[in-house]
């Protein structure tokens, strides 16, 4: 299946968003530039970056700004990039400390050129953040590491508070949208972490509006639950440039609310669904909701 790359209809009124600004937004921009750090907020043209920067939050994107894969929905530049910077973990810690973060989200480009897919870089940043900033929570949003179980075990074992791996879309659309990814492999990423780190909250997300059907979405949600995922994000796909996959449909806000209720009815501990929702949106709040729903850990 091939989807044409063209600009579709203008965005509907509910996708028109006033852009916050002010000193906090500028401070975050300047701080990231000073430490030569990348964020997925900027590289992927996230519509929430103005809001999040204004709240002094950001999702750090490690291992460079270029990806070895060429997903047709993503604005991140294709690489490969240079070797990972061994000083990057220290710079992330400094930025997190200067921002006063209580909750840090780490993601990365996909680095299929590295033997471990970059898992060791995740481990270093997690460990240094935890060592340097008391009580900080760290969420990781990882690529699939080509299914490397040792890499997955290493990241999960480094002590993140949430482990996120996005399915992004339904299986039928992986060919046009994610040609170098594999739906079953992504599900196995979550299953592997569940088996090796059973107490670690698992999270995943989908973009809607690429032509998926309601029955396909529901099947994916059921697959996620069976893989151990308990935190879900659902958001509207927005075409970054005319060269990317077109938006087939803009879902109205009330339909996103219905999907959020469906997710809860199916058994997700917590879910957030809306046109502007992205993987890291209100991440700290979702973890708090998860803990409230899951209750205290069982006694050994």
C-alpha cells in the first residue's frame, strides 16, 4: 500500500493553537542551545513545544539529531549521524539541574548503526541523572533496538520509572509509514521488558488520522494490553512537510474522548487522548495516575 505525499485539507478549528511565549520559553531554548542538546520537541516539530518550554519542561533527544531510519510521518532528519558524544550524559544532567526538573523524559533517534542500538547511551544518562538529582523521575521513550533483548534488559535495568515504546500506527500501515520497523517486533519489545522487569510501568502511543479503522485501533489496544502495556497516549497525526504522509482524517476532540474512555474500559490503568497529545505530553501526571490506579506494590 502506498500513500501519496501531498498536503490535505486545511487544519480544522480545533487544531488552531495559540502559541505561548515569554521568559521561561526563551530560557529553555537558550539553555538547550548552550549545552548543545537536542529535543524531540524541536526536531520533530511537536505542536506542544511552546507550551512545554513555557512550563520549563522538555524531552531530551540523545545520540544526535539524525536517524538511521526514514519513517514517512516523522520530521527528524535522516542520518546516520556522528558517533554518540561521550559527554552528552553530563550535559543532560546539567540542563536538567538548571531547569529544576523533577521529571525527565529521554528519547533518541534510532541508531541501527550502533551494535547495541544506543542502549548503553540510555543507561549512562539514566544512571547519571539518578545519581546527580535526588528523587528525579526518568521516563525513557526508546526505539526497538532491532529486538536486541540484552539492550532492552540493560535499559530497563538502569532504573527508569517508565518504559515507553510507541507502536505509532496499526499493522496495515507499517509499510507506508514505518518501512524499517516491524509491528510484532515492537510488541515484543514491551513483552520482553514486562517479563524481565515486571514492576516497571510500560507505556505506548498511537497517531490517529493516517487511514486506520476503528476496529484496527481496538485490535492494537488489545495487543498492547496483552503485551503488558498499561499507559496509553493517542494523538492526531499532523503532516510535518509536503513530503511526508498526508493526513487522511482529522479526528474531532469528542472522538478522542471516546477513545480515551474505550482504553479505560479495555483495562489500561491510564490513558490520555486528544488532538495535541504526544508521547511525552503530561508524562509526570500520567505516572501519578498510574500509581493511583495500580495501588501499592504487592508484598514480597
